[in-house]
C-alpha cells in the first residue's frame, strides 16, 4: 500500500499530527485540566495538614499519575486504555471521599480503600461492559447531560473569589476569556481556531496581568520526586473502603458515558471493548494512585469539548499532554507558575468546554424518539434523578452515608433510573422506542 493510500485509510483518532499542531493543542488540554491535580493536592494538604515538602511531593505524584493515566488511555497498551484522546485526573468527589476516609480512619486506610476500589474497577470492567446493551441513547444522553451540567457547576466555583460570590474582577476575567475564545473561533483561520481555548486563556491571563491580578508564585524546591507509600503501608478496612467502592461503581458508569461520547466525537466505529478498556485504564491508574498516596483517578470529560472545538481528533495530542504532565511532576516550578493563572480565567475557559459537553448530551437525546411517550418519560425520570443532586447537593444530607453516596451521585442515578425506566416502560405492548438506535454512532456492539 502506498503512503498516500495508507494516509487515506488512517482513522482521525490514529492520525500522527505534525509537532507544530500537536504541541499547542497538547498545551491547551493541559491548561484546561491542570486545575484538577493542583486543587486536589491543595485540598488533601489542607485537610491532612501535610508539611510543605509532603505537599510538593503529593502534587508531583498527582501530576505523574495524571500523565501516566493520560498516556495509558491514549495508547492502550496490553488492552489497558481505550486508545482515545482522553485526559485523566483525580476525581473531585473521589478526593472528598479520600479525605473523609483519611480523617476518620487515617491516611494509610484511605490509601488501602483506593486500592480496593481500583481493584474492583479492574476486575468488574468486562462485567460492566456486558451491561451496556441496557443503555440506549436516551439513557446515555441523559447521563452525558448530567455530566456536563455537573462539570459546569463545579467549574463555576473557580469564579468565586469572595465569601459573597464572584467579584466584578473575577467576572470580567472570565468574560474576557470567553469572549476571546468566541472571537478566535469566529474570525481566525482554521489553523489558529484549533487552539481557541488556549488563546482565550492567554488573553485572560494578559488582562489579569494588566490589572495586577496574577496569583503569587509560591516558593518551593526545583525538583519534587513523588514518594511511594507516603503514608506508610496501606491498611485494608472493607467498611472504611465502602464509600470509595460505591463511588467506583458511579465512576464506571461515568466512564461508559464519556467513552461513548468520545467515540462519537472522533468518528470511530464503536466497539464493546472500548468501555472495558477505559474502565480498566482508570482502575490500573488508580492502583498506582493508591501506592503514591493519591485518590482514585478518573477519565475526564474536560477534553471532549476541546476535541470538538479544535476538530483534531488524534489521540497523540493527549499523549503529548501526558508527556507534559510527567515533566511537570519533576520540574516543580512550572506547576507553581501555572497555578498563578487566575482561577477565573481557567473557569471561563472551562465554562465553554463543559457547556459543549451538555449540548452533545442533548444531541444524543435527539437520536431517541422523544415523541414516543415511553422514551420521553425515560429521559424525564433519568434527568430528574441525575440532576437533583447536582442542582441541590444537600438534598440527601440527612440520609445514612451509603444511601447518600449512591443517591448523591448524579451520573449513577441517571444510569440506574434511566435503565430501570427504559426496561419498565419499553415493555408495553408494541412499544420499542426505548431500544437502542440501530446504526447510531452511540451503539456499542
């Protein structure tokens, strides 16, 4: 086969893009997700009152784990990882649960809980994938809408810089960032339009610098080497691990929804093994996290919007992001310099990226026949169950911890209620509207 013919048959997701395109796009992915590891390290450090040296090593470990996980998901070695343009980072809820277990039973027990939950994900990945036939587009669409709305809600917190809410300065910085992204996407040529989010962050940072609103760069070591078992030998307590085990079930459901969405975004024929490989990659990376004192690592939906905006679907772009994250793990000052970018600038860029995920979920819902009563009711119930804990986070606060963890996971509830409603309502005589859409890009075969 000639080189020209081979190029024509290469799927967009497997395309090896030139370095001049790959480098800025990899940095763009990095800037959108980097708040995750930095804020996670800050939260764990504050909650567990770690020393500055231990804090620097934890941040280095989270950068390293994010880089390894991103590279694994992008390349898929040995059947681990989806070979899709994914980025991995510490899960927001997973960090909160890690802190909860660490404060109640000690950080060594929290590390043991991470290892137990991660092992469950590795073992249960094929079983969970076999259940994907019960997830028609109406259920997957509802799950992705919930993912998008939840990401927008979490990201909006980056704009808050006063006890009363976002200040005028924060709103201006976020607005300038969003406006720059929109203008870049509208007026720049295709080559530069691909990095519209990166350009928006640069403009927002420039406005912040002009107003003297850049954050301080904290002092610290030049090199920060991650330390294995920073909290000592992990302690295994199944009762203490229960919150993270329950969370891992929800994480698998979320990984399934994001895999389907990403497969559609890169125009690749979906296969049943995609979800298995994604969950397995999450589990293996989380096993490493347990050994380095980190929380569960999850495949992030943060980069899906960038794939859509840039129209570059190559998994080698996120592989480049993984390499950059590994470099950051050891070159400590770079991470500290990036942390000086105002959170409102990162938040403004994130609002655009995450809102696009919500829109993609709506588009997936449109593949179902919403004119059919059963499908419309399935979507309604799944969205009610999924969005309720997102828009009202304290709604289940009075319930026991196990129930609160399950009901409080919007993606889990959208999945459970959506599947149950679809099975119940589509059983009506002559009603097959809840069945998967044959030929849809979202069908996993």
